[in-house]
C-alpha cells in the first residue's frame, strides 16, 4: 500500500505511517485547525484517526483536508467518544464535538448530506460512505439483547463509551463499497500497532497474560474501553 497517514498521533506512532500531530515530535507537525495537510490531492491510500477529531475546533476544515488527500474509495478509519458519555467526554473541556452513529451520514448524499445547508459553509464537497460503525458498550449494557441495547443507547447516559467508524472517501460520484469485516480488522490491527515514539525494533510477541492482566482486561471491557 502507498501513502498512509495517522491523524492526531499524540504520544504514539504507527510504524510505516506518516504520523501527523500538533506536537513537535510528530513526523509532520501542524495545527489541523488552520494548516492544510502537506499531501497532494488524491494521494493517500488510508487515513487513521483515534480520538482526535473531537479536539479540533475547526472540525469541518480538518475533515475537508482529510477528504481532499484521500483517493477515491480510500478508507478513513476513525475512533471517537460517544455523545452520551458523561464521565470522560461531556465533562472534558478539551472535547469540542459530539458524535454518534449518524454523525457521518451528513457527508453521505444517500443519507443526510444536503440537509444542513452545507453550501453556505463551503464544505458541501466532503463526501464519505459509511461502511460500518461499532459501539463499545459499558457495564451491564454488554449483557442486553440488541433491541434493549438500542433503547438504552438512545435513552440512557453512559451506555456506550466510544464508537468506531469505517468510512470510504467518495470523489468521482461513482459508488464505493467496502467489506465491514475487513475494515474492522484493519482498524483493530492499526490500533494495536501504535507504539511510543522512540521505540525501536519489532514489537515483542505478547506474553501469556497474568491473572492481574486478565482482571484489568475484563475491567476495561466492562467499562467499554476494549
């Protein structure tokens, strides 16, 4: 695969990607509130972003830049906090935007694009097709049957901690299609491949988890942070 970018790398990087962040240690250091990405139009094969877009005040500009550099049909894999999470999202002064399963439908002409008078903002050309979204439920919501999960997600707070998306950039007006299973697997692979800056050599194979690690993992799953 050709050029791949990690938007909002923070303290971690994805090997083989161009890691973009406001921090000085990133491969490309810039403020995506106002600075365009230093890549040509239609030059990026894949973009990944994990819990970054909610921090960017000029969200439409940033999303427009990501769309501009992606090739037609290229994936944009995104992880974000869920709108109804109060503990770590609504009370966080650095989280500036809310997201739920419908957020990217406003950029899909087959769904909600055109319903928000985008022409006035100059951003009507941002077009994505959503291939999947995936909820990370919290606590007892894990154990509910699907209809009750849907009811709880709409009517209760702190049912879902975060949400993942698999999007495809649409550039030429022709339809694009993706396999949800493959995009979910790629999202999980990229998330697991993030490493601190300065780490050298290939990652060590994981050792068998200890009992304490198993308990921590179960606690993370229960809290929706798997």
